[in-house]
């Protein structure tokens, strides 16, 4: 009986393990946390830990590419989506989750599965034989990263990703802050009052921007100096350095919000989103930062409502590793030089929790099909799965390969002209039709979720 070795129990590794196990394949899942090792961003031994935001982003499957990806994953029996749905928190149209309950749910279901053996161990070398999935993520342990480099003959690529601070709710002054979702949008579980909002006037905003520019930053090591930031997760001080108004048009935008205490609009607003089911922890939306802890604490207290705030976690910055997937992997995510090894998750150059899990799901299914002597039918590029896989295995120029969230720019354009305001719905409608067509033979071959 074939056993598949999955290295890394994060978003991608757990999803791949689940898909294989549900297809009747035995899995050994090696996770180094819990064996005395830790990454610089993880804080627990739980599988599928969310290292920063607790959001899976938009859950709108009609107008948003990541919402569409959620739906496709649900259709294929994703454990990440089912546990995400089970531990959902109010967050307007976004899918936010209680990170601890979510991780505990995934860990429990994998531990209970008769086809999965979870081993707490660090793997330092790529295995020389046996079907393997490497899903060690952006913070792959150094020794394994070196082994991957030796096997591929290439240095890994890298970029910087930053973490936003998390505050204790009872330390936020609600006589100054107020609860409201932008445009009072009511999402599932919500009531149009899902976010905490902290208002700023112009003088406070200007002083805050200056504080960001002046605050002491974490130093880069010499070899990190040419590493770029991921655009979707830019530190606030880097945004501020692009111009004083950048944050007011970004995470601090005041539109769609009215101060419930004064009835006025603020010049800028800092939002916090619920981070756990108890409602005791709140995550600062879009506030990832690389300011040193002391400078952060000092500056965040200048935000009205946060004067006495206490933080469960401060912001931080981490170097993320990924491989040049379009060059090194074939279309089935196999390492061309060692085809018994597949890669999944963020190490392949997708970006985000959902995308990483989606790639894990696809790779799990590819391996299951290979073991059963089936041909894995490649998802059409018009679907979110297909668009994402195509970006990784060939859609992007290997000379300038960069991590990417799923977005409609990865989908093939329409042959006929579609009006701009109808385009998003047109992409998702086409995707749903093509997905159903692709999925039908899969279901008849028994590759559907159990
Ligand atoms: C600082 C930072 C902030 C981020 N913020 C966000 C965010 O806000 N929103 C978002 O959507 N995405 C965010 N990301 C991206 C997020 O980490 C990934 O999208 C997602 O967790 C990647 O899933 P993965 O399974 O590929 O890797 P991970 O979830 O990181 O899982 C990899 C697992 O492999 C284990 N491992 C590593 N090396 C070894 C080894 N040698 N042997 C055994 N086990 C090993 C690790 O312990 C880890 O559990 C952030 C990433 C970082 C680093």
C-alpha cells in the first residue's frame, strides 16, 4: 500500500492530507512544531495555524475571485473551508474565523482520521524516494530549504510579509471608538456593526504619519536588503513613505463610516476586526508593521480609543521563501528533476491562506489520482483553481516570478466585449459553468469528496 509523505502541517499540508485520506490513501504528515522547533511567526503547535490576520478575505462568490475559490473548495470537500465555516466570526462580507478553534478543529479531524499518521518531526532532507508533498510554507526550516536548493540547483526566491498587532477588547475605549461595518454592510453572522472604529482628525492623522516615518524600524540583514515586499501586505510605515495620503486611501480610509458618538465623519479611521469567538481579541485591519515593539506600542497609543490599549501580539516582519515554480515544476506540481516530489502551498508562489490550502487540495487530488492510475483532469483556467494553478506552473514569466493572490487578472479574458461593471459577475458565472462541467466526470470516477 502506498503511503504519501507530506512535510508541513500548515494550510496546504493539512488540506492535502485530508484529500488523500478521504480518497483512501495512507498519509504520514510530518510537522516540526510540537517537536521543539518553531517558525518565527507561528505561536502554537496546532496544525493549520493562521499566523497573522484571521480572515479568509471576501466570501462573495459572485463578485470576488477569492470568494469564488472558497466555493470551489467547498464543492470539493475542503477541510479548511468546512472548519473555517464552522468557526466563522462576524466580519461583514469577509470570512473571518476564530483562529484557535479553527486550528483545533483541523488538528482534531486529522488526528481522528484512520488514514493519517501525524508525526511531530523536522525533516531536513528531501526524501530520495516515495511519493512526497513538500508543504513547508514561507518559513521553511533552513536545513530543508538548503536541501531544496541543492536539489533544484537554485537559490530560493523571497519576499517580506508583515504581521498586524492584536489588541485586547477590554483595553479599547469604547467612549471614543464605535462599532460599525463600512457602509453598514450586513454579512452572515453580522449585524452591520462588526468592526471597532477609531476616529482621527487631521492633526492626529498628520502626527501619526510623522510618527510612522520617524519610528525606529527593524533592521534588515545585509542579504535581505534587495528582498521586495508583498504588495498586498505592505507595512504601514512603507505605505506612509509613499505619500502622506496613502494610508487615508488604504487601511485608514474613512468612507462609509460615521462616528456614532458625534454623528460626524472622521478624517481617517483605524479599524479592528474580531479575532476570536469570545470577542476578547481584536486584530488591527491592514496594520502590519515592522516598527520595533517599543516604537509600535508608543505610536499605537496615539490612536484615539487606543490610548490605554494592551496588545496580545505586536506587529512583525518575516522573510518568506518560495521557489521558481514555473521553471522547476511540471503542470502536475512535480519537481521536474525528482518527480516523486510535489510542492504545495505558499512555497510554490501562491499567496494567502486560502490560496495555499487550495493548492494543497489540488495537489492532494493529483497524488490520489496518480496512485489510482487515473489521469488528473486539469481544472479549466476559467475556474479559480485553474487560474491559480496556471499562474504557478506556467502562466507567469519565470524570469520575474512573484507570489500572487487569486484575482480576475489570472482568468482568461472574454472573447466578446463585456461591460466593465458586469465583468466580475461574468467571470464567476463562466467559472461556475466550467467548474460544473469539469467536476462531473471527476464525481463519476469516485474522486469526489467522500
Ligand atoms: C509573517 C506572515 C504574515 C502573513 N499574513 C497573512 C495574512 O494576513 N493573510 C493570509 O492570507 N496569509 C498570510 N500569510 C501567508 C500565510 O502564511 C500563508 O498564506 C499560509 O500560512 C501558507 O500556508 P502553507 O501551508 O504553505 O504554509 P504554513 O501554513 O506556514 O505551513 C507550513 C508548515 O510547515 C512546517 N515546517 C516548516 N519547515 C518544516 C520542516 N523542515 N519539517 C517539518 N515541518 C516544517 C511549519 O511549522 C508549518 O506548520 C503570512 C505569512 C507570513 C510569513
